């Protein structure tokens, strides 16, 4: 598919894996776990899996709590025993993740080009507030839209339709930009155009038989695709 830039009025963006790097959570484990990488990888994958399973079985709790449960599972699998204070300290890293280098300047270009930018995320409001502040984009993002508002996680179409209503933009007049492919597919299934932010040069996951409307490597590339 090809991005129809003329139809785009609003840009929505994902948070974790798009604006900030969740793999940086590994550093919070480094002083507490003998081999932090496998624990961090399992933590991240289980966190996402729990949100999707929760959607399927009608169970919701804020993302921070899903993340807490996923961390505990990862620690248990690897035989690591941390007390509650240490687990809380590890979880706190989600309030201070590394920001991708293109974020501020790239989003600035989008705003200068006339596109309002909104964050649409599984993160609960407190997480999003600290993320936007840490990314230094609080003056560029119009608003953050959390899964907590509808108690439904991505990639359920409901959250993207809710986001469109919150932005006041018909969903087919928005483009949703995300690093995780499931997020792009979720937005497209809801009627938005989808921009895949492929920072690592990975192949697209084609299992669903749909390609993103555009593949970009940075927010600068997205701005260029929109003609700004």
C-alpha cells in the first residue's frame, strides 16, 4: 500500500518502541541480575502478551500493573529473587527510558508542517506524562491518549477509534506511526493509515497479509513522506 498524504490531517504516534526505547530497561536489571538481557527480553515480551491476552479474556488492569506481573514472571523463570523495593526500583525505569535521537526534531517538523501530533499508548496516564516530559516533547505533543480511557489495549480497534474521536479527526484522515508491527496493523484495521517506524532495518511481519502504508526509519522520513 502507499501512503495517501493528501488525506492525512492528524498524526498519532506510539510511545514505547517508537518515541522511547524499552530495551533500556535492561540497565535497571544490570546491578540486580547476573544475566540481565534474557530477563529484560522476557519481561518485555510477556508484558505485551499479557495485554493481548487480557483483551481476549476481558481482563483489564493498568499497563504498569501488567508490567509488574510480567517482570515478576521473568524473574521467576530465571530464578531471581528480588524484594518488593527492588522490583519497584526496576519498574521505575519506565519513567526514564532513553529517547530515540530523531524524536524531537522529527516531531517539530511535523508540527511546523501543520500536523497536530498525539501520543496513543497502552501506558497509563502517569507513565505517559513522565515519558513526554523525559522525551522533551511536552511542547510539541497536543495530548496523550491512554488505553486506560477505554480499558482496552492495542491492537484492539476500539482504542484507535477512541483516539480519533479524542483528536476530532475522522480515523481515515489520520496516520498512526509505530515501531511495533502489531500496533500498525491494529490502527489500519480500525481504518487509519499506518506508518511503520523500522529503526533496525528488520523485515516486515507479513503474517496478516497487509503491508504498512509507508515504512520509515525516522520521524524525519515520516515528515518527508507527508511533504514537510
